C-alpha cells in the first residue's frame, strides 16, 4: 500500500514512531479501510467476462421478456 511497504497492513495505522505512516491514519480509520477492502474485488472469476454486470444483464433480460411480445 503506497510507496513505503510495511510488513503488515495494520502497521500503516501504527503509532510507533519507528514505522508510523500518518497518511493512512489521516484519511481513513483502519476498521473502515478493512471493511472497504473486503467489499472490493480485484480479480474476476475465471470464465465469466461479464461478471461485474451479470446481475444487470439478467434483470434486463427478464424485463424485456416480460414486456416485449412478438407480433
């Protein structure tokens, strides 16, 4: 995380003067950062190129099928 690499993620919020990095502590609390990190997905599942928009596509398909009739 950042230019200075620390051994553990929690070290970025440490108050120890030897390893302190005030940048992370200044902008976001450690607990909030950990929650956000859990919600962000950096790799997509293999085989499904539309994974991120799959729920939108499925919803559109259902609605189009329900409201569009061939004449």
